[in-house]
C-alpha cells in the first residue's frame, strides 16, 4: 500500500541535538503508512551521517544526499521522490507531537487540496499557540493573496498562510500544477510557493488543532544579514508579476505587484539588510542606497499608492517614515526594536 503521508525534511546548518529531536519526534509512532524523506542538502557536518543512522533503525525513513543548493531545492527533491497521497513539510529544527499522525489523519479529506493547522511557537522561554483569526476556506483568491502580503489583516498571516510547514498538501494537486519552490530567492521563497498555490483553483480548509512546534531563534536565515538580499527581493517581485501576467484571472497585476514590493521592503530589506547590525556600510552609504532603492519601480509607486489602513500600526509608521525619506528615524526604530528584544531575553 502506498504511504498516506510523505514527510519532507530539508536539512542543512542545524545542530545535532535539534536534528535528532526532530527525527525522533517523527518516528515516535507505529504508523506504517507514512514515509519520512530526509534531504541532506550537502551538510558539511555529521547531519548526513545522523540521517543514515536513523534510516537503518526505521525503514520508513528515506535519505537523499545532494550537494548544497538551498532549502527550496531540497524540498523540491523531496516532492519529486515522495510517493504519498499527502505531503507534510517539516523544518529540521522543529518537532511534532508524538501522536501527530493520530491528530491530523481524522481531518484528511480528498475534497481539499491544502489543509492548514494551528501550531506552537517555541522560543527559549515560552510556548505560544498560534491560530488563524478567520476561516481560511472562506477567503477569495484575492483575499488570500492579501493575507500573504498585508501584515496583520488576517491574524498571524506570515506563519499561518505563507510557510509550508504545519500544513498538508495533496500530492496530486501539487504534481498537477507542477508546484515547486523557486530557486535563488533567499527569503520569502515560502511566500512565493503559497502564492503559486493561491493562483490555482485550490480548495483549502483550516483545522484548529495543533501538533507542530516551530522553533524561534535569532540565527535563522530570515534574521541574518545578506548582501544579496536586494537582488533576491527583486526576483520575488518579478516572479509574482510574471505569474500574474500569465494567470487566468482578472486580478489587478500592478496592485498586487506593488503590495508584494512593500512586503519585501518592510519584512526583508529593512530588517535583514539596510538596518541590520552586521551591514558593514556606513550610515551615509546606507542612506544613499536606501533613498535610491525606494525611488525605483515598483517600490516608488507602491509607497505612494499604498493604503495605510490595510497595515498594522508598526508597518504604518515605517511606511510614513519611508514616504518622507526619514532614514534616521527608521534607523532608530530598528535599533529600539533590537534593544527591546534583547531586554526581553534578560
């Protein structure tokens, strides 16, 4: 009998402890009709050997070794190898409840293409349950796209809508539309995958149960400084624009491209490039580059045309300061945010 669920885990730059915790949580059950695909993305440490070790202990585990190409290509390798009816993505530093299969299988229904679940956010001190504030199945295509890019409009938009983990994807649906993760996008490649799903005739539902533990830490890809981030953000916006142009719908291409550009500016470029503490450029150089950046299209039009009412308070402040080119106050806003988070950990 073919597996019901194929579990795909991309692995790179992860501690041995976290990897073992992840794998052991996945195999801590006796369900036969699952397969666990561990994708060693060219790990330079012992993670690949650890995967092989567990594959000997549990015949449900399949290990793929490949050269380092990033999480997107690692997930794609898992998709192409998977034989299950449903796909479940797990990040290698996260873990699941031991009875996770018993929790999610009662909600599997072939009517749906994607099933969303709640999850826990775990940091070093506390565990927080995250759930949607509205039923995802009732959102139109356009509202779903807005949920990917508008901060706070539909509750915990980033985690609940954009990320691939804590969700079940029907394999038949993924293969029918050849849905894969885009190569070459450093940050928000998950958002583009969710966007691709949205463009198709996707039947989705949300189940307010939790089995997934997402680990929050300060050294993830999403928080590190990266000098190539601007080019990556441009690629994300271009991909969205190209997909919209070829899609069979009546969306306002310019409007969606603009909100995508603002999303990248607020949640990628500001946080992990312009105002990151590890950016080696001087204040003057960063300011000049920032002013030049927000004058380019589609960012310039997006900032001028955006409806502030659709954004939560923090994003409104950042957008107003950006409109008036107040780089100094933006700099201080991010410094205060950093100090506040530092003090909370004390």
